[in-house]
C-alpha cells in the first residue's frame, strides 16, 4: 500500500481519536483527477457518518470479530450479534442521536487513548522478498520500522475530550434533552458497551 495512503489514514484516525469533527480544513490538497467540487460536497455530506461508523466499529465490532478470528470461528454470527446489540441499544435510547453520542463517548474514553498511543509509535512493516529464479523457495521476511506522519502529533496529543463543544452543537445533541428517567444515560447503560 502506498505510504501516502497510510499517512492519510493515520491523520484521519488521529483527528477522530482527538474528538475533532471533519470540516473543510481537512479537505485533501492533492492532485484530484475528477471534479473537485463534487469530491468536496461528497466529503462534506458523508464524513460525519463515516466517523460514526468507525467509532461503532471500535466500540461494538472490533474486539468481538478479532476474538472470533483468533478462535478460528466464522464471523457471520458475530456480525449478526453486533448488529443486534446496536439495534437494541438504539431502541433503548431516547433517540438515534443519543445512542450515537453514547457510542462516541465510549470510543473517546476507552479506545482513543490506545489509538493515540499506537499512532505515536513507528509503523512495523513486514517485507517479503521472493526469489524469481526459484519460485519454490520460501520468501525472505524482513521487518522494518518506519516513522508515521502522525507520530509526533499523536505523542503530544492531549487526552481526548468527551466531545468538543462544536461537535455536539454540530450534531444537534443535548445532554439535557427530555425523556423518561429509565433511558440510558451513559455508554455502560447500553448493551453495546462490552
């Protein structure tokens, strides 16, 4: 994979782990062969949902999928159970936005610190070299470490906020929204918190 793609992915993950919403200042300044205005409007329309999807993956799916793969199990049942957890959590919350806010809070509290620590470390790259003259010969494995574009920024990153005020306002959420006292008030109240 191209180093530029790795670096862009790391920078995006760093932004999300810091609790920062995407805005036009994050629009890539690269040679785009297509219609730049269309790209910009698509990114503006979808990045908030893409950020939420990544946080849902980390909070609900990641550990369960990795455990199933480690045990040599199939993942279809695990994925179905994860979607069931999400559905149940959203049904218990007063609104979809409230359920998403709880997922975002859990992501920032439980997963962002580890992501920031990983982004501060060099990337481990495994290089397999094959002998073109003897294709039956086992490849030679060489391991290199390469500094990430985000290493210094992630190392200096403060602890992630619960949610930056402009993020909550942008998403139209209110922690004091009405509803009955039985609805979940924190991530641990939802079945998604594993």
